C-alpha cells in the first residue's frame, strides 16, 4: 500500500493583500526625492515596501568610495536583512 500526501494549491503572494491585512507594526511614509531612508550602519529593525517611486541602494567602502548596488522600483521590498537577524544595515537607501 502506497501513501500519497494531499497536494496543496500554492497561492501567489500578493503584497497589497498582505500589507492591508496585517495588524499594527506598519506605517505608511512618503519620502521626498533624494531623502535618506536609512544609512549604512544604522540599526536593522524594519522592512520597507515601495508603493511608488524608486529607491537607490548604495554602499561606502572603508576608504570612502561609494558604489550603487541597486535601484529598486515600485513593488519591491528592501531592508529584509533584519528578518535574518542582521543587526546593522549593510547599505544606505535613498528615495
């Protein structure tokens, strides 16, 4: 006799549904163009979702050189390192 596990239908993750149904722990905030959201070395304590606009991620080396490591668009999450226990931000984020 062979046992067969029932298959579950996987539903696609919808960030809009998720963000509209979670209780507390969220805040909607608008950042003007070129405003800093967080800086490399800040405490890593929040995840961000881009509702509209773009975010530039940059990192600064020990000798002071700055490099852009990513440009994020509407619908992207960033700052998720805090979910894995990362204590400090590894990059800076600018609107």
